[in-house]
C-alpha cells in the first residue's frame, strides 16, 4: 500500500521529470461526444487565461477543465459515422463522436494534459503537429512512445510556449488511420488577447476519401485517386458557409492532411498569409494573394478585411477537387453521337444513360439514378440555378447587417439593381 502522501510525492516527482503523472488517471475528465455535423458556437473560456475562440466549420471545440494549474482534455479515438453532405454518410474513424475530432484550444503558457482513450480495434498514438514539446510527448508510435493498445488510455503532458495554428493526428498505422479520417485542429491562442486579434476566426482541415458510390467505408490503400475531397470531412453542398459582417477582420486557418496540395482560392477580396505551422508571419514578410497553395502536411492562416458585400465562392482551384464521387472515371464523350451505340450498350448495361455529349454541365441539373449513399458529381443550387460543384467548395457570405457573433445563414445575397451580369439583347 502507498500512503496518500507518498502517492502525491511520486506524482510530483514524475511531473518534474517530464513524465506522465499516472495518478492523473484516477480522475479521468469527461470525454464529451457529439453525433451532429452542425457548426457549434465558439466555446467561450470559463476559466484560465482569456482568449478569442475559433469557430470550426461543421464541428466543435473540446470542453476542458482546470485541475491544479493543468488544462485537461479527454480525447477518445473511436469509429464514428459522419454525414459528409445530406444524402451521404461515411463510416470513419475519429475522436469523440466525429471526424475530424473536436478542436483543442489553449493559450500560450498553458500546461496541457490530454488523456487519449483508444476505442479503435487497433493501436494508435496522437502526434501534436507543430507543437514544440519534449520528444517523448511527440506521439510517434515505436519511436517516442509505446503504441496505445486498444482499450487503454495514455496521457500526454506539455506546456505550450508558442501561439499559432497546429493539428493532431495519429502517428501509428498512418495510411489507414488518416485515410479513415483521424485528425483534429489544435489552436494555441496568444497570451496577449489583443495580439493578432480578429473579429472572426474560422478553421478547417482538408481530407481526401475514396468511397465507392453506394458504400460507406473509405478504401484505405488509395494513394492518389480519391473521389471525395473534404473540408472537415464534409463536401459541398454540406460545408458550412463562412458568414461575416461587412468591415470585419477575418482569419481562416486551414490544414492539409490529404495526399496532395490544395490551392485555396477566394473570390471578391484579397488576403495575406499571416501564419504557418511554424508560427506567425511578420507583417513585412506578407504579400497580397487571392489563392494560397496549402501543401501536404501544412497549415496556413490567412486574413482579410471583409470589405465587399456579396456571396463569394471559396474553393480549391483544382477542378477535380470541386467534384464529388460520380465525376471520376467518366469517359470523355464530348462530340460523340452516342445514340448510335446506346441501344447495344443498354443490352449490356440496363438503364445506361447518354452523358456528356455537349460537356457535362447537364449533369448539374440531371436527376440521375444514383446508388444509395452517394452524391452527384456536381450539385448544389444557388439563387440562379445549379452551382455544378462538389468537394472543396463553399460560400463566403459578407453582409452589411450581420451581428458580430451571429454565424447563422443570412440567405442568398440581394444584389443591388444593375449589378448582375445580364443577357445581351440587341
Ligand atoms: Cu484541392
């Protein structure tokens, strides 16, 4: 038997040596979970140092508790179901009920303790991408720690000494676990609440999935040919709009955990990259952009003044990344008169439909017979008709009368008379 006094002393010694305080396991914090893909309001800090919280598209921030000067979080790695857009749900792996996992927010100088419970069928670890910490807390299975076996809980403890935009993901059976959607955001706010202060601070992670139309589970061996390009495991038209008030200063933090780069383009305004995984970019080192390439494994924080009211497209500029599953592997039939072959094809493929003779725009409107649980290759409807998009596409809505903390959808932009492109009529 150990006395309570010895127990506390040993725990203290372990902490002093930068090791895991096993005593902490005695009082696991709650591991809250959500089953919805709806954007949750910013989590206003209830204790500890004050900060301006972020808003995670189609996701949420993990609640925490203070315990003797430590900010404690509890992540549970587990299989989840994620609605990727209305009409399509995927069976993924994630944290606390969803993929991606909840955003973890803390403040420069915080001592952070993160409990990780593994409810996956195999071992895992968590790597804190971009955080400067003791080597043994870096989460590389086999290299810096033993893997977390299924059913076990491990504890990570470190002090965050630099603010910025980071992420977390497994460093164990990575090809499978990342292809299944295991990732999350980690934001370290500056100690000075006025440093780099903005009016709205959005974040999302990019992921790629290969899910055969009609099925629910990603193929995990795919290296390049993904068919669903997602922001926070959502695809257009399922991705939250970014709603801003006219004149506000806005930050968007984006992380890329896919297998390719994504040139993210915003219409209607110009922005600057103000942060990377390495920290904040000095003002004299920034330049104006309307597209910023986010390479694999990178984070980019961009900032802009929301100075132009309207509905502005925001999307990856790789045109295949704004298409959903059905757009891939379709042969080019432009200029081919398919009527000649249609009858013979129908004998082989009952229900075969001519497509793409004039291009594929018709598919944006067409109601095609699709297998259950997939999405048309291009979809979504705007005030003027089909938007013909999918994947990594959403709308930045800048409105004159959007109240400061209101993230609700203001509807489509009402264009002032005489400001919409019109048909030429001689
Ligand atoms: Cu892309």
